[in-house]
């Protein structure tokens, strides 16, 4: 290798490192900003964006540091779970309120009352999760993590970025997606499309699609046009399967509370559950080819 080739290689590595640094720093800055804001008043959007930025970091870090030698993956994962539990409650409360309004407008009074009670019970769950977030997050996301992050960018990133292969990382994520898709198809054939087992497996397909999408979006600087197009496909799958999962979760929560806790008699409960089942089937009918 000539000196010119060595110089060109060194410049390419330096450029790649800088691209990684920029992408990672933007995500971490957003994660920290939203984390601080969320703890002040639990704003729904701050909680959501803190969770999203954490998830994107969690898709990129394994590409650079698959064995987590930097120790960054675990605390960010813990924070993402904390935000996730609050976010899930936020989403459910919003859904139950919208469904109550829809039922009232259609003169389905009993159904509207059930959604009102479900929203109330979910608010109690959210209060618990917010308290846990306030208590536990400062122990996870703090100055110590910031110092570890700065050391990672300064000391570890140049070598890790030089070794990273985003193309290989995306191939592995797509392989994982295909495996989860196959497992879902086998489970659906064996247990039934609307069984809890099949719907849980379908949720895992959604998670795999989300990882592919987030990785491609966050590492846009390192992928080609075809992979960017695939990211849009995974985004569509994620949305469709998200609608299915939301409706499945809605049914699970209703069943967990049960008619007694929601103050429903047998007849109104059966009508309510039949409508929830119908909404799930509608969402499943919208799912295209996985």
C-alpha cells in the first residue's frame, strides 16, 4: 500500500468516525434533554421522545460495540424501559378517552362508561409508573453516564467506528426479522391467527421491524438508496402491526380488569368484548405482506 493510499484510508476512517459521532451525539443530546424535561412535568411528548431516542441509541450501539464493553447499553436500556412503562400508560389513556368519545357519539352509553372506567384505572397505573420513573431515572441517567458517554466518544469511538459494519449489522437485523416472521407464521398456523400466542409472536415481528427501521434511519449516512427504501417498508409494517398490537393490548387489559372491576353486567360485557374483538379483526385485515 502506497503512502497516498494510506493517507486516503486514514481520511476515510476519520470521516466515518465523525459521521458516527454526529449521529450518536444528536441522539444522546435529545435523550438527555427529553429525560430532564420529562421528569419536570411528565409531558407526553417528552416521555415519548425520550423513549424513541433511547431506542435509536440501543439500535446503533450494538453495531459499534456488540459486547457492550463500554457499558453504555445497559443503563440506556434501563431508562428506555422506565420511559416505556409511562409511555404505554399515556397511549392507553388517550386511546380509552377517544374510544369513549366515539362510543358516546354513537349512543353506545354502556361502552362509553366502560372505557371511562378503563381510563381511570389506567391513570392509577400511570401514577405508579411516574413515581417509579422519578425515583429510579436519576440513578441511571446522570452525570456519571454523561462522563462515560464523553469518554466513549473520545477514547473508544475512533477504533469502534473503524471496525463497524453497518451493512452487516442491518443484514443481521433483517435475518432476525425473517426468523421472527417465520415463527409467527408457524405459531398462527398451529394456534390460530387470533390466539394470544400468535399475536404475541406478531408483536415480536413488529419489534424486529422497528429495529431495522431505526438502525437504517439513524445510520442514514452509511446506507444506500435500496436500504433506505427498505426502511420505509419496515416503517409501514411497524405501523400496521402497531395498530394490531394496540387492539390486542386493549383486549388483554379489559380481560385483566374484568366485568366486575369495570362494573359491567354479563350482557353489556359480552357486547363490549365482541366489539373489541371486531376492532382487532379490522386491524388484522389491514396488514399487508410481511
